[in-house]
């Protein structure tokens, strides 16, 4: 259920890059999400806004600025400079990186039980040839010290996975903050693995997916480094001055959800509708066993509201928003509604796959016309859902009539 195209094909790479950059702002292992918005006011002038679902701490804000300053400081792109930057980034998001490695380790342990470690055996002469070529490429990337001559690709991977399994052991304390060098090595090696074209025929798919998440940190740092290095000294200084946190306009709250039938009754009564007598709790989907729902303004919504307030009188503005997590359906609708209301503003969010969120909260400074526009979109979508539920045929007809009145 979407409201049309949210992004043009040409913007895909830029938006995916923004999504990747936003993972560098995620500092907690779970329930932490960040979004960033880049605005190019001129070829050499970039403004960077970022937001999380809670206000950032002073340490987080200082780390983000330090990261950008470090990326701007080097006069050129070099491997040592990029690796220094990677270490700074990994200190920022050490808990999340640890969580990614821990998840991958979980799979490695599972695959170790049959001795395979998730490594697919060579099956043919063609496999031998491709893997021999892959071995040479990987050794060239990592160097002889890391990947000595005479060691097969499979032996290299087995030793790598065994080292990760042994580094984090249940019952043995692991100091997350003190192990940045361990994350650094893991990220460097995972990134190198993904440079090998046939790696998807060597490592089992689910494990490879986990390794890609770890490698993303290298890619994110490389993108930041490359883009910042494109700027002139004046452009770098402008970027550093323009870095700005946009905190959510209201604090996170928690609510205890009512049961689904009470919820539906409330929704119907509010709209002057009557529930069909055939409606019963068993015909409704249950809430997924949560006693409390966390309510917060999503960072994309915070940024969208800020963009409107900053640019509502601008003739044309293009703002891209990247997010560390797939933007939810309501955020996408919120963006589409904002672009409809303010024709001079174009906001693009990444990711075509839409996810539903457990809760969503308007930023308190959302213009009333935008609240109404989004409410209408949600009403229309809910009507379509109820129309599709046979056991709620009575309310479905009522909803259809009501929507017809709203649109008429
Ligand atoms: Zn959202």
C-alpha cells in the first residue's frame, strides 16, 4: 500500500549512500535509529542535519563532529587516512558493531557443528579455478601477513571464523569499549571478502548477509571520506559549521495497548460507524504480545517537519533523507503528503520496501494542514484494509461511505 513512486531510479545510489552513512550514528545495540538529511545549497556547499528518536547525548554530538572534522582534515584520499577514520567511526558505534559481529558469530557457531563453518565445498573444476583466482585477489587486498601464501581460501575463512568464535565466549566478560581493534580487523576482512566476485558461491547466504552488515561500516566510512574530500577547504569548513542535530520535538512515551476489538470499536465510534455483529476478537489480528508500546517521533518525521519549516517559502528544494532502518510506511506517507502540500519541496527517502511500525507520533510542530493530509491518507488506507476483511463487511461498507464523503 503506497502512494506512488517515492524515488527516481537515478537517486538510488545517493539515497543508499545516505542510508549507509546513517548507520554510523547508531550507538546502541538495539532500539536505536538515526536519520540524516543532506542538502546541497551550491556545488561546494553541503548542509548536514541528523536526528535520532531521542535527543543525542553531548558525547554523541561531539563524536559526530569529530568524525567529520577528521574526514575533512586529510588533504587527500589514502588508505591510512581511511583506516584512521574507520577506527574513529567504530569507537562511535562500537555497541552496534559488536552486536553485528555477535550475530554473525552465532551463525558461525551453528555452522561449526558440522565442521563446515558455512563454507560451501568446491564442487567442480570450475569452482577450483574461480576460487584460486579469488584467493589471489583476496591475498592482494589483505597482504601476505594476513593471508599467507600456501593457505587456501577455505582455510583462511575457517581460521577467520574460528578467531571470531573464540574472541567472544559465553560466560567470559567482553569489554565492548576496549575492543575497537577487534572490530576494525573484522570490518576490514569482511569488506575484503566482499571484493571477491564469487564470494556468494563460497559462503552460505545467511552468514554472508551478516558479514555484509559488518562490511557496511567500511563502505560508510569510505563514502564519507570520498565525498568530504571532494570539497574545497571552504566547502569543508562550511560543512563542519552546518552540522546540526535536529532533536525530536517531544520525548519518548510508553502506552499499554488496548485489545484489538476495543481499538476497532474506538476507531469506528469516533467515525460514527457501527461494527458488524459478526466481528469478534478471534477475527482480528492479535497485537504481538506486547504489554507496552514505545511511542516516539521517528527521526525521518522530525527531519521532514524541520525541512518544511526551513523551506516552505523556497521555490525549489531537494532534500534527501537516509535512515539506518527501513523507513516505515507512515514516514513515507508523511513525506509524500508534505511534498503534495508544498510543491517547492521535494523530499526523497530511500528503500522501496515499506515496513510497518509499532507506533508513530507526529512531531509537535507539524503544520495543521499536514496533520490533516496525513490523517486522510491513513484513513483511506485503513478503509482499504477493512474493505478487504470479509468478517468486517458491515464496517467495510460504512468506511467506504465515510471516505466517499471525505473525498467528495
Ligand atoms: Zn517511520
